[in-house]
C-alpha cells in the first residue's frame, strides 16, 4: 500500500486531475482552513474539525464536505454519493476546470466553518455488530489459523469482512469473496486499508 504523506505527494500521484486539484487547493488555502492528510487524501480543517476534503477519481475530481448535510446548497452542487449509507458527507463533483467556482466554493467553506463552530454534527451511528456469515464460520472451523488472524483485527474491520461476504446474494459469490479476503486476513490487511 502506497500511503501518501503530503498533499504534494498526492498531487504528483494524481496526474489526470493534477492541474484542477492544484487550482482547488489554491482556492481552499485562500480561506482560514489548515491543510493536512487524512485517509491518504488532502483534508482541510478548522479548530481541529474536518471541514472539507479534496480528491481526484477516474471520472471526476472534487470536494467533499464532512458535515455537508447541513449546508444550504444554494447552487445545488452537492450529492450524497451513497444514499442510505452516508449520513453527513456531501460531495461536489467536477469534471472540468470550468466547474471550479472560487467564490461559490469559498461561500460553502465559510458556511461549513460556521456549522462546525456552532457544534453541528451528525451523531455517529451505533457500532455495528459482528454477524459472521455461515461460509466464514465454516472457513474458521476448517482453518483455525485464519480465525486467529481474524481475531487480531479491530471490531469494525471484522465487520467490514463479514459485511463484504454477507452482502452477496448468491452462495457462489459469497465463496468467491471469502477466497478473495482470506489472503488479506492472513496478511493482517484490512478490507478497506487501501483507503486510509
């Protein structure tokens, strides 16, 4: 896993949207926010609170507002990327330099900072409970070493593995997913470690 240590490293490794991300960075840094790296991507904070992040993906680049659910979104640019899953986070996806509107971005950031100062925050959901799918239980019975390796993960990581398998509809897909994650478990690599 190649974890980026600095925003400059991230930008160098994102050539497809490099110019656009540099332009976004200049806009964000013209506000009162401080720059850091979180989850391997640029993140901008105020008073120790995450306000907005920046990233480039295959088909778009953009910003995500950590408590974006509270924004008035007067320009109707924000989306919930995972309806039903994502509670607070809102994305502003862009596909060309023309989509970068400095004054509008700054107004969204200013509103986000005000909400953060006012203490507005979507409460964290109750912790997930681990429910091992039967195919995983059988794998642990037949391979006690796999169970020992699995038990070394944090509860949230264990739930990630179990949910990944359980979300498949067909038994054959569940087995393929188990086969895919077994080497990760044995190596001590979490299912979502690549996003950190």
